[in-house]
């Protein structure tokens, strides 16, 4: 299932494919996609296995990659701006390996940039990995529930209390497997597709600096890339300021 | 002596206790507290020994802690948002150890977060420590005067010249002892009180990054914390933009 | 040749001397200087050998220094705010050594701050140095052409495409020699001239943090300095927001 947001006729300039992250579904992008439409751009937010309405918990990173890549191919989209948020950063890396010929630019929005052979979990401080492993075990092993306190303080730190609670109520336990898979990314590091990093400067999910963090730690792995910054957090700014996010995605995605 | 700022009747939502830093007194918070009142919150800015009208120079960190904790207890405040600026960060750490049951959240605003057994001076680059020691010796050993040039360039860097001079004229030599005391903070690191870090992004008092700095170096010691950022410097932004500081303290302090 | 921008009569407050960087000429400062004038300040933007209308490619860092210092002396300017952008940072270091008595304050705007005995190239990540050496060899050895892609993504990342292309069309190959010269900066580190660092927070020319970067890596070499920040990139913000840059230069340059 893919949410399709169509721009006004004649206004099409860029075609965005927006890939969400963990503890989220394609609805993450709803308001941002509408704002991109309003600016005259097309936006697609593909859903992937184990998320949205799909109850599966044993999905693999390869299945997620395949779902996103197939959706782009089935629509025969070309020259797309492929955006990945959070865990979605690792997905756009693998999708870019699969269908590089359809991609005009890749944009990471506080997204993981893995080195070849790494997993998403490898990017997290050891205490966080331990916490996630304990949460997974406590819930039966295949999913990681998101505690409200962690979500409120580090995923939605700029939200007021009611918005943080509203957002958290919709969060489902995340399939654990893909977070711990080591990925073969050799082809990614040979690609010459232009890349951008949109950094939301108040994102509290990763430590900022000192060996971790979205920027400059992850972004610095991209070689030559376009840096765009905006004030925002990981989960709530797309809801409270979707116009800002859309404008910054255009700055990140345009030629 | 404590400055009490009362909010309008019926508007009370949060109760802030605002702890100032070195080379300052409770007047540091005057305008910010008024803005918090205007937003419907209570705000108290306790003065502590060796500051404000008190001429003592041989105060200890424990005496400062006791004064703040006693003031909170005497007023029977509960569920407070305990805010510490600069040196006041180390004070809210020790106050939190003493009266954790009265505290709803601790908020560091460019405040020191000491590890167990450390002093505030341990957080400073060695040349700054040497400068402070020389200034203390030159002034008789018990206080550290604040040179205008250092204050203007690094404490009030966003101020215009007249404001920097006006603020500096009110700065008294700081009792040196508490800055060099090693603190027992074992209990602090066992507390589960929620914590926030408000980072003023143009604060020039500490080097930004590379092993020093308010954020992410100090803030990173808090474990899970809520990050809030605002453009500001160490001493003048509370005077020029108290409404901004108050709004950000509410974002940092709310549930 | 020096571009002279005169403020309105009676409005003179500060005298700025604005030193441009590599792959640029004095026209870099045109709009900013006009805004400084509008704010009542004088602004001079000296051109130096091998740039602007001068076709020489074998210029030395000493010749550039001499040209800027001579221009200041010839106009008998005193108490100046000496601003250096990018490579111009290294120039204001050497100019400050030559004519310290004429300088009221030095301001680095995303400018290199070299340690004694270093070159500008020493500040760049090794892959960038290699790229520049290859570009120099490919062009005959004495100049480094600026590839559009590198310029667009890292020098003008905030510009839209048409502006990036417009700016890049005016970029001439940069004389390579001065970028690789090791400079004697012993006197600079003995100077007591006040210094400021204006950091444009979206500048993508250097990696941000982790051993490189304008701030805090370069700025941290200045000892006590005034920090001023503004949102901007390396090359396009002076064109799109010259009023912002001028206001921040005044904040950086005033007493």
C-alpha cells in the first residue's frame, strides 16, 4: 500500500519518494506530502512490510527494500528524489543499490547512513542497544515496543504533552530484525548519485557529536553532499511545521 | 533572600525554581521570571550565600545547596521545575540529591553537569583554570574578579557595548571555593527525575565541542534527556529576549 | 584595485576592511558592503594579486598580504575591523602581523585560522587535498579549477539552481600556490588584538566537527574570542541575505 499525493496539474517539478523510519508508518509523511503538493511537487510515501496495516513481525531488511523499490518501478517513476527518515536512511541506501537508474538524488533526513557491513543497531550507543534488546526479550523477541518516556523526551522533545501522547498512542512495536541486520553496502559507496543531508537540529534520538549523531557523524560518510539544516525534532516537527519540512526537502532535493 | 514572582491568579501551571550561576545573583532571572508569570507560571529565584547582598566570600557548595533546598522546603513547593544556569547546574545536582521528592523535573540551561567526584573547575580548559587561579591570587585568594574583556567577549557576546558594560558593572568578584570543590554526586546518578537541557547556541563561555562545552558534552552525561535549543549567549539574552527564554524554559519544563 | 563603498555622511561608526577568499574576488562583498554603508559604516574590499582583473597565476601569499596591508596603509585607515572570509582568514592573520597598529579587531567569517607553520591545505581532509592536486595537475599545475558539482553542493548549498549556476559562471581557476604555502604565524599568536568568529551554520565547505570545520575547530585556536552565528552557506548567503551578513558583521566587529 502506498499513499499517493498528487500535485496540482502543471505544477509538477520534483517527484519525491518519502521513506519513513521505525516506530512509524507512511502516515508520518502525510502533512509534509500535502505541503510538497502545494508547492507543485509530486510525493509518494510507500508503506513497507511489517508497518502500516501489515501485522507481520518477521520482516527482513531485504523485503523492505524490495517493497520500496518495486513500488517505484511499478509506477515507473524516474529522476526521483528519494528521501529516507531515520531507519529509512538505511532503506534508501539499499534501494539506491537496486534501482540507481531511477534516482536523481538521495536525501537523508536525520537518517542512518551505514557503512558497508554495518547494522542500524551498530550506530546506537551500547546502552540504547541493551535497552532495545531487553525490550525485545520482554515482548517475546520479535518486536521492540517504544516506551512513552523515551519517545516523549528524545523522539518528540519539541512537542507539547498532548501532541506527544497523541503521537505515541499510534506507535506500534517495531519489528526488531531489520535493526540488527548487517547490510552489504559495497555498491552504495560506488554510486555517484548526488546526495543531500537535511539535519533537524534539535533531534534528540542520537547523541549530537562525539562519535554518534546524525550530523556531522552520519552525514560525513556521504563524501560530497549538500547540507541543509532546519530547527526540528525527530517525530513531531513534520506534524507541527510540515511547510518548513517541505521547503527544506525542496532545498535538499532540487538540482 | 529569595525573589518571589507570582503569576496571575488561576494561571498557575508550572512552578519554576531558578538557580543562578557565578558572577551573578538572583536578579539574573528577573525579566525571565516576569515572562514566566505572564505565561501563567510561578517562578522563584532563590539567592544563596556569598551572592546578592551577602558579603561572605568563604561560602561552601554545601551551604549554597542547603540554602536553595531550605528555601524550597520552607515554601513547601512540590513538583517543581528546578532550573540551574551555569554554576547553578552543579547546584541543582546537589539539591536534587537532597530533596528529590519535591522535584518534578530538572532543567539545565547552559549549566554544568558534573560527574561524581568532579568540580566545576574540572570542566574548564586548563588555561582558563590557570587564569582564574591567578585572578584569585591577585585578589587575595578567596574571590575571582571577572575581567571586562573576558565577560564582554565570552559571557555577553551577543550584547551591544553599552549593555555589556552595564551588565559587567554589576558583577561582583565570585567566591572561589565552590568552583574548586569536588562533589559527591553518587546519588544524583541514581535519581530517575526527568531532565532537560536548554542549550543557548551562541554561548561562548565554554569551548563548543571537542571535549568541552555545554552541549553535547555536558548534556550527554544526563542519559535520556529532553533537548531544547535557542539562540542566545550566557548572560545577555535573558535581558534582551526574556520572552524567548521563558518560552524555552516552558518547553523544557512541561510534562 | 580596491572597491570603495562610502557610507552616508555622518553615519560612520566602524571601518570594515573585507578580505575575500579563494575562487572569488572583491565582488563577493559588494552587497554586504552596501548594507554596511546603509547601517552607517565604511567598508573597503581590497582586491589582491591573481584575482579580480589580474591574470597572474604565480602569486604568493606574501604578495597577497602585502597588497592588502599596503592598501590599508595607503588609505591611512586606523582602528579597522579586518574581516577575512575562507582563505581570507589566513590573509588577515598575516596582515595583522604586518600592521597590528591599524587594526581594532579581526573577524573571521568561516575563515581559516592557521597554526604557526601550517598551510591552508593542511586544514583540509586528505581526499580534498588530493582532489585539488589532481585538478591542478590536470590544468597545467598553477591553478585549481572549481568543478560545478563541488561548488553547487558545498559552496552554494543554500542557493537555488539558477543562482548556483550564475555564481559559478563567474568563478575563475584559483592560483594554487598560496593554498599550499606554510606560513610563519609566530607573531600572530602573540598579538592581543580582539578577535571574533562569525560562523555561518550551514557552511558545507569543511566537514563540521570531528577534527575539521570552521567552528569550533578553527575558531578554537583564537583563545578568547567573540562568537557570532548566523544561518548561511559559504558563497550564496552574502548574495541572498546581505543585510543579515552585515548585521552579524557589526555584532562581530563592534566594541
